[in-house]
C-alpha cells in the first residue's frame, strides 16, 4: 500500500517537473503558423494553392516524437510533360518549420516518398506539391504527440 | 561517442527489374542529426550537424533529391521510387553539414 502511495508521489513529482521544465524552457522557441507561412512565401509567394492531389501518410498519434514516419504520395502520370517537380513538408509546432524538400523527376515513375521526422509536440503537418505546370496542391494533417521529440 | 563514427549507409534496391517496372528504393544512414536546438548540461547550444542533402543518380543522371532539415530524425531513413528502363548503376550520396559526403553504389540489371 505504502509502495503504491510512493510511486504515485513519484509520478506526481516527475509530472510536475515535466510541466515546470516545459514552462522554463526558453530555448524551445517554437515555430508557429506564421513561420510556416513565411517559409511557404519564400517558395511560392502570392501563388494559389488548392487542396487535393497530394496525400500525407502520418500516424494520428505518435507515441515517440523523436521518430515519426512521414510519407507523401502525389497523383501524377509522371511523364516528361506532366510530373511532380517538388514536394515540401512543414511542421508548425517545431522550433523550425521546414522538415523536408523533395525534388522528383519523371524517372521516379511515382511521386511518393517516406522519411522519419522529429515532432516537438502535437501539431499540424503541411505538405505542398509543385507540379511541372506550376500548379500547387496542399494537404494538412494533425499529429498528436505523446512524448515530444525535442531532446529537452 | 556514436556521432564520432563514420556514418554507414545502407540501401535496399532490387538487383533485377523488368523494363518499365516500378521499384522502391529504401535507404538508411547512421548519423546523429544534431538539430542545433539542444543545449548541453552547461547551457551552451550544441551546434547543428546534420546530413542536409540526399541524392540518387542513375547512370550519372540525378533522379531524386531530398533536402533534409533539422527536424529529420537521427539515423535518417528515406524511401522513394524509380521506374526501371535500362541496366546501370545507382549512386546514392549524402552531404553532411561538416562538408563530408558519403556515397554508396548499387547495380541494377534490367531485362
């Protein structure tokens, strides 16, 4: 019985330390929507983007923010005349908004790629696909992060 | 320390494919991918050191590139596709912040 009480106390202690740490961590300057917008503007300022054509493959819940699988898949024939040129992925709750930028060629045959990223906390992932004719398509999805991957 | 070791690339590519066949290429490289966002025990920022670029070329022509940023996990994994046309050789290159490059080659026979 006393053991249970102890472990509960320990749990509470650790919990409150974690909360304190998150309040007292000034080095974790987190990216916000504005940063993602700035990063996007750098690439495609003033251009219109439509939802669709690109799909994000993400877990709804990431237990470990240090290693979160992130996949993208863009609908495209991938011919010399019509292919996906680039895909950029952003995270709005990380210290820096950029995650990855892909450049595809028709030789890929399929505009699909996967990697693994760190997520500091629960946040939205945004992907933008740039087609060979200049059209832009986007997809957005939230990932809930149980343990943040900011190494703090 | 693990990050002092030379990164070791590992690539999985089929050795044979039919013309027009879509193949998936999976790559992995050991690397600490230090984000530049962390501080050491003394409170000093640990300088960023990541692999910032991955390139796949086939018979000398770049077919796929990825720019990696600080959010990419340690020991970065990358998979992508390639449509087999002719026999030849892949060259996979990883570029480190410190100026080093790591390279590995894989032959593909199409027939």
